[in-house]
C-alpha cells in the first residue's frame, strides 16, 4: 500500500436515548401507532425527527391511543445522534410539527429506558359534559350527555373495577392471544360544575378498555344498569356483556409513571 492512501479512521457518532413528553389533540389523528396510509401521532413525530437529523428514527410511545383520543402526558423515546443538545430538541422538533402536536420537554434517558415496557402505570381522564346544551368549545374534548347522571352511584360502580382483574369484557389485547388481566390502581368520579370526570389509573390498558369502562359506568349513572351488574360483567369475560364504548374525544392520556 502506498503511503498517504490509507483509509482515514471513521469517527463514531454517539447515540443517545431521548425521553420526551408530548401532548396532542387527537381529533385529526388515526391514533398513535404508525399506519402506512393514515395520519398518526407516531408518523408525524418520526417525520419531524427525520427532518431534524436527516435519517429515519423510530419513536416508541408509552400508550397506543386510539383515533380521536388526546394526550397531555404521553411519553415517547427515540435514539438520536449527538449533534443537537438535548435541551434544544424541543424547539427544533416543534418547529417541524403541526400545531395539534407538541413536544413539552426532552431529557436524556438510560440506554435501558423504553417508553412502553419501562412504564409502571398510565393515567387517563375521561370527560363528560352533563348539561342540556352542547358546547362549541368542549365538543372536541368531551362526551355530551343531556340526561342527568348520578355521580354517587357512578362512583360506587367505579370502585368495582379496582384491583387485579380479567378485563376481557372491556377490551382486547394488542397482541393476539395476550393476557386480558390488568391491575387498576384506582378510579375516581368527580363532578366539576357541568362536567363529570373519570380518572382511571392502571398498570396497562387493553384496546378500548378505558372507553368501555366509561361507557358502562355512564349506563349505571343513567339507571340502565346497577352497581351489582359490574362483577357479573367482569365474570362473563364477554365484550357483549358490558356497556357501550364511550366516544374517543372525551378520553385523554394525562400521565405515565416509571
């Protein structure tokens, strides 16, 4: 080999695991998980991050929110090269996103951190506007129910869901053949003027689980079902045994804990 023609040493670029908290108005998204021909939260995020770093980077989310579901505390992680300081990523990524999705904060996480697998709990809030007149503003973020609801009996029904139970009557596993057993740490039913809020915290959720629970509790509040029906529905392990699935616009992922 002639002198001077040796290959130059390759400089390795360090890669970091970035944890980000994001929020989005889910109205115009077909859910979180990326789909080839539809707009999704994961798809928009990956496109923005690719524009920043010039390469395809996969984004992992803590919760696979359905079409129309919102988030104020969704957590994601992705592996990115070093050039841009982590504290600057919020600004540069947001500059490439549409107004209905925003990165709230970024931080460097341990290599072992995984937004979904590392999570110990997720908290969702479901909002019902319980008055005669609909709202021009809250229509995108709440289920409008004209008939009076009884928050006290709804609270009693909600307590039946707390604990480790088989929730097959209220949702489907994301993976075929997966377990339908989940641990619900607590559900609160709160009246705020014209609004009724369900706050539900669990280690993980089945597909449609939070909305099916909300719909069933509403039927109890309307007098269509009794509190005593809830254990029977759980025991049935049959989605047809439970109540309606509440519409997506009322549901919001508010917090993920690790």
